[in-house]
């Protein structure tokens, strides 16, 4: 099953809600991933461009898009980015598929 990296940031209203009412969001995200036929591998909070990063295993890209829509529709996220991850084995297969294939770059 494909794995996905999710990077997200909360709105200022969501940050205020966390300060006023501390709460564990991991259980809710885990339940959502399971409801969509997948699993949450990890979810960590971070400093920097995003407030959290998560890795989920989901059935397919359509499910990853549906999960993004479901999470964003709640209105507490200001940015949400999904990246499809490839295992080392998948990347090796991509290398093998590209082996011997050429592509002509644009001419200047």
C-alpha cells in the first residue's frame, strides 16, 4: 500500500483552541486514516514551515486526496501538503525502467 507524507500548519484560531483546551489530535487522525482503509504510521509536531508532519499508509492516491479534503474541510488547517513516498525498492524499479531511455532536452 502506498505511503504518504503530510505536512500541515494550523490556523491561528486552531492554535488558540489548543492553548485554551489542550487536546490530543493524533487519535482523531489515526481514526480517520483507518476509516479510509489505511493506517497512521507517525505524527509529529515540529518547528519551521509546518506545525506537524505525518506518515500514513493509504490504499491509493484517490484516498489520499479524499483524506486531504476531509481534513481541510474542518477549517482548522491553513496549509496542507501531501507527498507520495516511494520505497527504496520502488525507486530501484523506476531506475531500471528509466535505464536506456533517452529524452531530448529543448533546443536553445
